[in-house]
C-alpha cells in the first residue's frame, strides 16, 4: 500500500529500514521518508547512503556491501537499544531541521559552482 496513509502505517510499525542494493542510489527518498517517522537506517556503503548517514547521524553504514555485513549491523543495533533510540532521534531531527530540503540542497550545489 503506497498511499500516504499506507506509508505512515508501515513506518509507524517499523523499527529500522535497510535498503540492500548492489549499486548506489543518487538520492534515497525512502530513507528520508523513514527518517521523518523516526526510523533509523542500516545501509550498504554505496551511492548517497554514506553522505545521508554522515549528515544525519541517523543510522549505520556497513563496512562492506554484503548480506552478512547488513545482518551483523542490524543484529548489533537491535541489541543496543540506546544506540537505536539515538539513531531514531537523530534521523527525525535531521529531516525536521530541513538539512535535506531542496533549498538546502540548492545552497550546497551553488557553493560548489560559485
């Protein structure tokens, strides 16, 4: 159910998100949607994922892109409840602060080229 209500329901019942991809993504909207619900991420070290986690402090970037590394990091995070809570809080705060807004993105792009 990819309606707004379906996404809200799904994310409100989620503890964390992981997007196991072979090649990275240019911009991971699903991660920001999860962050808006306070759902932290465990992600492979590909595409934009490392930058999102570095900027937000909303999760973990695995040391390698493998099922074993994802599973190990997910298991570790489930066993460290305070870290899970902190990542959740950071994820929500990062999105609500606007650091991933199109305006902030445009400002960062302009700094590169101007």
